[in-house]
């Protein structure tokens, strides 16, 4: 179940999502994201398993 956070005065719902490496499949980073009107995150981050920078895509914890 995703964790929703409500910031007092802002009225924005935010949720924690995981960034998963597209090459190794490991979830390396947990980031907080605004949920209304946003696309899925796709960032180039460091993967410690492969020891190089790879594309990481948003993944919800299963």
C-alpha cells in the first residue's frame, strides 16, 4: 500500500516510489513524488550492482 503524505497548507498528495534499474532489475532508490498530473519518472542513476550509471524507471513496491 503506497504511503500518501499531505503537507499542511499545500494540499498536494505525495507518495514514495522506487526507482528500478532497467538493466539489472534491482530497486536502488526510493524517492518522494507528487502524484497529481505527473508522468512516470525515468532518471539516469548509479547502479551499485553493475557499477555504472544506467536508466532507472519508477516502480511501485510490490
